[in-house]
C-alpha cells in the first residue's frame, strides 16, 4: 500500500540506464524547499551508468541490478520491485531506463510510474524516436511525460512540450535540444502528478 501524507514529501525511485541528465534535473528541482518530492534511490541496469555516479554525488543511494543474474524479465522485475519497496518509494520515475517493464511491475505501481519520451506521443513510439522523427522530415517534434501502462510508450499523456526541427539537425543536435525541454517538463509533470494525488 502506498502511503502519501499531505505534509511529507513524496519519495521518488528513479530508474536510469544512461547519462542521467533528466535525473539531474529532477534532483535539482528536489533541492528547492517548495518542491514536493525527493529522490530516495536511483537504480540502474548498467554498472557504469553516469546516472549512478550522479546519484552518489548527491548522497542518494545508487543501486546496480545486473540483469545477467536473472533468468527472466519477470525475475529481474521482482528484484526491482523488492528494491523499490525496501526504499519505500511512492512514485517510480523512468529516466532513460532502457528496459521494457513486465505487467508484474506495472501492476504493482498503478498510475505511479512515469516515463519521459523524446517525441510527441502517440507518434514515434519506441527506442529510436529521434531518428524516426528526422527520417519523417517533419518541422516539429517534442517530448512527452506519460504514465506507464503495459504497452510500450502507450500510457496516458501527462504533459508535452514542442521543439522545432532545424534544417541541419542531426540526431544528436535534435536530441540535445529535446533534452533541454525534458529537463523543464519532467520536474513539472512530477509536481503535477503529486498535486493530483494529495
Ligand atoms: C531522454 O531523451 C528520454 O526522453 C529517453 O531517454 C533519454 C534519457 O536521457 N527516454 P538522460 O539519461 O536523462 O540524459
């Protein structure tokens, strides 16, 4: 049972596989007195993920869970769940976590798992969104924060922000500008979800 009192701050568990720039933006927001959340644990499936180092630099526990030690996706997700429960996490924040979560996991945190995606969902789902957007020759894209359901990038949208695509954009330059928007959007979406839960 998830407990959220109106006086205490909401405890976030962040799952991140890579750079952790969104994690960093969230940790920065959490440093503000008026922000209603704090990061209680960061979990990664990559031992050397910069996200883990960033967590530790902020004195936040960083946990590496090695998927090679588990025989199935479900077994791994059970360990993820056990770790999140051990840290008594209220909300699960996916910030560049490159694994698809099994129904076992999603059902354990109904409407309590958020993800950020580098495109304007429902368009361009999946792990090559920025590349796919560029290939489509559009002039505008963006980013989306959404609740996680049992599909891939299919859950209800919470907030979106638009980003213009420039003529000479590469996947790297475009993704960088999308991330700049993500760093504002994700803390804002987390704030709104917490407000709606209280
Ligand atoms: C972001 O672009 C996010 O939309 C996607 O993965 C990327 C993570 O970047 N899901 P970072 O690790 O937060 O820098």
